[in-house]
C-alpha cells in the first residue's frame, strides 16, 4: 500500500516537478481551487473550506501554497495576501486534521531563505542565526510559526521547513525571466550586481523534499540552497557564457528598479549568502552543487 502525500500549491513549479518524482512510489494528491483531475481536491482558504476527503489516510503534507512574492508591487493589501496565502492555508489544514482526529507522519513546509533578512553582507547565515527584521523575514517567520504548530499540537510527528533560495528552472521563475534579454544580447546585472543570489537547481529542491519524506530523522529548519555562492553579476555572466551570448550592456540602475517595483525592488537588489552545511550533514547530496553545471543542465536544449 503506497503512502499518500498531499501537496498544496498545485500550480507552482516545485509542485509540478516534485509530483512527477514522487508518483511512482507514492499516491499523490493535490489541493487546488479548480479541480480538473481525479487526484485533485478543492479548497478555498477565504471561505475556510477544504474537501475532507483530501486528508483521508494522508501520511505526509507538502505545503507549497503561497502567493508569488515578486509578482506584484507590495501594496498593503498585497502584503496581507502574501502572508495569508501561506499562514491561513496551513492553519486551515491543521484545523481540519484536528476536527477529524487525524495525524501526519510529517508536515513539510516551503519556507524562504529571506528568513535572515534581505541585506547584502559578508556573513554566511546558518540555521542557528536569528531572523531579520524586514518584511520578507516577517513573512517567513509567520510562515514557519504556522508550520511549527503541527508538531506543537501533536498533529504531525515531524515538521520540516525548507528555507528555499531562488529556484533555477528554464520553465519558470527568475531564470526564465532573465533568459530573453540575455538571448538577445542585451542582458545586464541589476543594481550593483554585487548582491548575493542564493540559488538551487529545481531537481535538487525536489530531491530535498523527497529526502525529507524518506528520512525520519530529518526535522526542523534547513537552508535549501546550493553550496556554491554567487552574485547577481556572476549569475548573469554565467548564463551568457553558457548561451554563448555577449554581455556588454551597463548594469540596470537601482533607482529605475525602485521606481518600477517600489519596496519589492529590495528582493532583487539585496541578498545574503546562506550555508547548506546542515542539510549536507544529514547525508543529502546535491546533484548540482556548482552554478555553471546547473545552468548547462537547464539550458542544454
């Protein structure tokens, strides 16, 4: 009998790729607002509704739901949505499990590497470091607090929080957005270009979720970030190198990005390094620990 895994955030990049990786060994279900397939179940966070059948005999919940941080300007309303889409969704699952007297082997939640704050420093953050004090760190703190309740209230045996860096994939996210201008030969770093960009290959983040499911001693917070550190400038240069494209345009000035994106611009203009040592000490091995090899794999087509 296959264990059942329930995944939220069904339409996201990680959910799509992860489900392909898990479906041979597990029965995979999704929570979604619009049911299209037999293994999808409807929920509506604003109405506090969830199809109870989604949680029947579920062993593991992988919580990936959350509005896209960089999709829209951070108005007060948008900020509330960014928090509520992560926190209220987790609380809805928790309360539904409690109401039906069900428990999980593990609750595995996405989290953000911005837990440590969005600031370019020479410090390399570890899981022992304190959180930052800006908006993005506030989002992550509340996100993780909602996850921790599953263990505190004895609904899940384990709670794992993967503080995820920029996920590199040619299908979606930051890399996909950078490709068009670089392919046209007009790509350039953002702001100073010196801001660090913690990153992870899509295959490695999916493997990390699978690793967390299969290893019962994995518990707590882990930085989901590749071992090799890079900056925005180096990332841009290496993409151009792999694509064999010139890179001669000047950096995009920070003030233009601030005008375009407002407070959101901090997400691309600042960034620190984070250590992957804790997850590696558990026995996890990165398939793509180095940026250039990761880009070659993603852009080989």
